[in-house]
C-alpha cells in the first residue's frame, strides 16, 4: 500500500510503536460553549501489546477510540495526529488520508469494533454474506477470505458452517460477538480496537471472550486496544493499562504496576470502587462527586474537586504526566502521598 503522509519527518519512529497519538484533541461547539471531549492526548501503542483503556463512563474512552481511526462524528473537530506505523512501510498520518485511503486502512490495517456493534449486523443478511460483502468491498480473494473466515470462527470455538448459514437473530449474544470478532479480523489487520467488546454479555461469556482474544492475539500477532469501564475484566488480558479521567490519560503503566501501586488518587478511587476477587461488596467505595462537564473542565488539575489531597497548587496548575517508576507515570503532583495516604481496600502489603 502506498499512501502519502505528512507525518514521516515528525515521527521519530521506533520499531515497537504501532500507533502514535500526538496532542489529540476533539471539540464540539455547543450553545453552552466549547465541549472538549478529548484533551491533548499523547500516547504510544506498542506493536503486539494489549493496551487496556479504562475510566468511568464519560471520561473520553470512546472518543479516544474514534480518534484512532478518524471516526469522530460531525460536527466534532479533531486536531493533532494519529500516526500508524506499518511493519515494513512508511508511517501514515491517519487524519490526513483521503476517504478512499482511510477506507483501505480501516479493516485492512486497523480494525474497529465499535460499542454495541452486535447491532451492526444486518438482520436480513446471513453471517456469510457479511463476510462476503467485506471481502468483496476490499477486493480480496473471496475463496481465500472465506477459508480464513472459517478458520477464525473455529479459532473462536464456533461451528463455522452453522454460523455462516445463520441470520444474526439465530445466534446467541456470545456467538454474535465472536462472529463479529472474526469479521473484524477477516482482512488480516495488525491492530484491533475494541470499544466495550464484552458489554451486554454474561460474566462467563465475558471471561471466555477474554481468553479467546488472548489466543487470537498470539496466533495472529495482533495489537489490541481494549476500551472498557470494567477494570477487573481488562486486567486479565492487558499488558499495560491507561486510565482516563476528564478526557485525558492520567495514569499509564504495566498492568501489575497500576493494580499494585496505583499512584494517581483517581486510579486508587477507581480501584476501590470496582468489585474484585479480594473485595467484599461492603468494602467497595463509589467515587464521591461526579465526572467533569466537558464544557466546564475544572482549572488546574481536573480531578481537584474530587481529590482528598488537593491543595492550592492543584487548583492553579495542571499536572503533566510525571514518572512513578520504569514505564509507569501519573499526572499528579503528589504521587508518593497518594500511595501513603489513600488506602486501597484490596491490598494490605503495598510498598
Ligand atoms: S494533582 Fe492534586 S488534585 Fe490532582 S490528583 Fe494530584 S493531589 Fe489530587
């Protein structure tokens, strides 16, 4: 594939980076004022990793996913860059592509399972027709593509013949979701972005899909971006976790580090608010206060109205990402104090 890019010189490409997000911002003009739903996000997604993106609803997770694929809906205004680094080709600035080049990149390089995607199946078409149509639209060899479809379906523990012959309503939620994962991988993308891929499924099916995704990732050498409000679920599969608050990342690091040494007061509150194996329900603490209004994001540190450690500095200055440990960073002036003074309700030996 040959696509013009303006990003080539700006990237400083590293081999292990597959997607590079720079100063990504999304705004909507509203009667009440400008709504900022993605706030100068910078992050590098590494080739072959599973990046879990977590946060409360309304924290900007879905807008981050939309931005990765230039799928922000009108009248949203995107500024910044999302640079895709193919393995053996020049970098590509996703937001500078023509509609036809963008169509090529989507599915073939970076595939996207949007939230509530099960309803994306056309109820009047069999599952096979969905595969056929996708292959045909992208000029893929149909026979080869259908063989891959069968393999993917069977990798997902589905009876390929049965599923391909079915209409969407004839499949259970779990089967439909697995068929959709197979469909998103039909054109051999290297990155799969999933927005709440297990929502609306029962707990057992959620766990089963997580383990299947892990196998697929290994087998097909995929990079996964897994966006969810369910921190305990994504922790089982993610190599790194990025925590979003007020439309930006406020903590990022290896999953084990984030779970055992969360250093941003919001991450600690988030972890205390979710069920996990070691927490009895009475000990789960909802986070006091509410998520910020995108038209009126607090000045200084956006978490200060809800933060028990906030002081005058937090009201005045907006912290950037600051180091905690190797590969672990948090946007808080008081990372050590957070760890010392804000207990976790599921760990007793944090050090
Ligand atoms: S910078 Fe201040 S307000 Fe923000 S999270 Fe840290 S302690 Fe809390």
